[in-house]
């Protein structure tokens, strides 16, 4: 039998799932920060708790599914078809940003996990901008290109950080990095192999993912996607590598080789953002005590993180001024300033391995929420000024 507390928690989480989109439209903000705040409020009143094993399990699955959806946003073929100058400038942007993050992190004596957080990029929330302003805008196209390359780099950095957090000696760390490199090399070889196979035998795509008009085809694409999702998770668990990286690669594989199934991404996203992903954000909120945001040990690091993260992106975005119109590099900088999911992933790993103090954990969560709100507001103001001019 379920306890009354469990029933109340289920009802509370269900209400958040139903009401958060309405709050999102009302406040004109993404649902993620709203779900985090609501989760924190529910935890303060003792309605939900992160100690609930079922709640934590669903949260873990939601996080992995979110990384899978992030991979679905990446199409390697589209990236390789972009003009070479765009890719070169994007690489310059990433080099400048990561270099500044490293130098400023050392200058301000930040912990390793905070230095890693500074240059992170995630295109998950960036997708909401494309829906609001249109995918055809030049600055959004550039932001997606830089964001895609940046997210791949961020996921690799996250995997290395996780490897460093789980080993106790330098030899073990080197061995784990070597294993990661072997894994990445294998993925590249498999990509080239599948690219050649599908080029010679394009009908294989239809066999693996039949038309949705047939009875089997209505579900086969979902079965393949979910199957690959769990297969990659199992492989990463067996190799003792970051599981989120495996989920991300599974998403990239689907988007790269089966991009003809446009409805698949929408169906996968609908299920994820309608159920699993919100539970992850609610769980994050439940682990964040809003009453601590007024403590100087929380809000001072929060302000420092916000300043540094915005600063390095604005400076690095100057490298994009050669391929964008006037002032658009500022829009790109703020569009790439919302790595909420990856910031939470880093502190979640650090907290799991007891490598972060409680105040820094709260500071990162708070900074990730404020970054989304500030970036959205700034972009909205800049777009209004652009339309007015």
C-alpha cells in the first residue's frame, strides 16, 4: 500500500506538470526554471522530497532522456554542409570562450567544477527561441551552429569531469580517458561506416524505420529510438563512462541518419517534455532550498558566476562579427548563455561524489535559473528595438 505522503507527492507533481506550461505562457519564460522554482516551493512545505527513491529514479531517467533529446537537436550532416568560414569562426568563438573561462577561473580562484561550468553551452532552451522568432533568422542559425559544436565539446568535458570525479589515482584517470578516446574513435568509425552503408543501401532506412502509414511503421521508429537509447546507456554503464554522454550520442545517431522522420523528433520531445524531463527539473528544485538564496555565501558566488558567464560569451562573440550583421553577435552571446541543463548536470555529478559544498550547489542552481530569465529578457528587448528600427 502507498502511504498518504506518497499519494500527496504524486498529486503535487502531477499539478506541476499540468500548471507549469500555463505559468510559462503567463510569465513568457521557459517551463524549466518555473518547474525548478515550483519544486523548491513544494519541498519547503514538505510535500515532496528528494529522499523518495521512486522520485529520484524518475528524475535520473528524465535527465538521461533530456540528454537524448539534446542529441536529437544535432545533425552532423547539416553541420558539415555549413560554409567553412562559419565553422572556423565558430571554433574561434569556442577557443576564446574556453580560454577566458580557464584564465578568469584561475584569477578568481574558482573550484574546478565552477571553472568547467563557465564555458558550458546547451541548445535545449535555444530551441525555444527558434520557435518564437523563427529558425530562418541569421543569428539563430549561427547560434545553433556554435551551440551544436559547443554542446558536443561541453558533453565531452562533462564526461572527463565525471571520470576525474570517480577515480582515486592519476593512473586510473589516464586509463579512463584512454577508454573514452577509444570509445569516441569507435563512434567516429561507426559513423563513417553507417554513412557509407546507407549511401549504398538507402532502403535500409525504410526497413529500420518504415513509413508511419503502415501499422508496424507507426511504432517502429519509436522502438528503434528508445531501444538505441537504452543500448547506449547499458554500454556506457558497462564501460563506467558518463551515461549522459551515451544518451546524447544515441540522439545524435537518430537525428543524423533518420532525419527523414520529421515527426519522430516531435513525438519524442512531446513525451520527454510532457512527462520525464519536468520530473527531473522538479527534482532539482526539490533539492534547492529557496530560503538560502539570501545568504552571502550563496548570492555572492551566484553574482560572480553570472558576471563571468555573460562576460566571456560577449567577448568571444566578437569573433562572430565577421559572419553576422551589426549587433547580432550580442543576440548570439545571450542565446548561448542558457546552459541550464548542463550546469545542473555538473553540480549533480559533483554532489553525487561529494566534491561540492552546499552553498556552491545552491549558487549554481540559482545562477542557472537567473541566466535563463536574464537572457530571455535581454533578447526580447533587443528584438523589439530591432523591429522598431
